[in-house]
């Protein structure tokens, strides 16, 4: 497989606190986001922290999606990395932003693969 | 927990092809890298692709480590993200670079958490 990839790093604020603390709901959102982008799911691993917060990953044939939620801050830290020409990571990121009901967010896209690591700044507020 | 985090993105080239295609060895290297940095492991999920390549994640109490290996290119794509003040992601990244026997590599550090996503370029060749 080609090593070139697109890695979107997104910071989501003012999300739904209830969703951010619900491991089943977050897991489903990330599985659905991967499928929405046309990715093939290989492994799913999520962990609920005490007293709050969820971390998880969906490993796809084309790389991965990860989340770390901080319900006490309404914040979720998201990564969607794809190394296929046919999968757009932004499709999954946009799905996640809506599903977590984020009112403000910010994202950058990092080019992965051969050669210097390139970062394309991108900022958008709802 | 504080939302601030440090996320190191590393591209490793000219790695050991045998290690890059050995799921058991890669899994052990990533578990050991997390422990070396002083992280607490919560979930471990790795997947071996056919005919070659391994993807995997170690979810730690302080965020995650991920890897995607492309043995046919001698390349591994690495992320180490920590949201604790006491854990330095570079300790894990340096452990991984040595363990995968990478002859060339490059890395950037991304500040995660509240406020604009900030990227600190950092490039080093062995």
C-alpha cells in the first residue's frame, strides 16, 4: 500500500457532556464515522475512565480514528488518519463533530508518509 | 484531568523489515515504550494485514500510542500523544525509533487541548 496519508487532528469544544461520558454511544459514533467515510474496520478498543472520560480507537484498513473525551470540560480530542486515496478523513471528522454536538471546533491536516511532515492549518468555527 | 497534551508525530524510514512485519514484536515494543515513558496501559489492540503490515494502538491513561507499519517500504508511521505533565512522549518515541532500528526519521510535536492547535516543527536525522 502507498505510504502517503492524511491525518486530521481536531479539537472539539462545547460538546454534549452526556455523550462524552457514554462509552457505548462514543464507540458507536466512531464506528459509524469510519463506515460513513467508507473505511474498513479491523479493531475496536474503548476504555471508560473513573470518574469520567472515554478513550478509544477504531483501527481501519486505512489507518485509525482515536478519541479522548473530557466530559468535565466538554472537550474531545480527535484524530482521523487515512492512508488511502479513496477515503477522505474529513468526512469522518465532520460526522463526529455533529454527533458529539460540538459548538466550537478547530482542526489541522497533517500529510503523512515519505518526505517532510507537512501541516496545513485549517480553522473553522461553527 | 487537564486537557492540555503533547502529541508527537513521527515518520520512521529504513526500519528493520523483519520487525515491521512481526506483530508480536511490534506489540511488545509499543507496550515497552509506554512503560518506559511511565504511562499506565489501559487497552492494547493490534492487527496484522495480509500480505504485510501491522497497525496497532496502546491506549494509556494519558492518551495513546499508535503505529502503522509498511514493511515493503521499511516505513513506520508513529503517534505518541500524552496529556499528563509527568509523561514525556519523546521518551516513548526515542525508544520506538531504536527498537524499530530506524536509520532516518522525522518528527513534529503538536500541542493539544484548549486554544489553537500549535505545531512545533522538529527535524532530526540520525
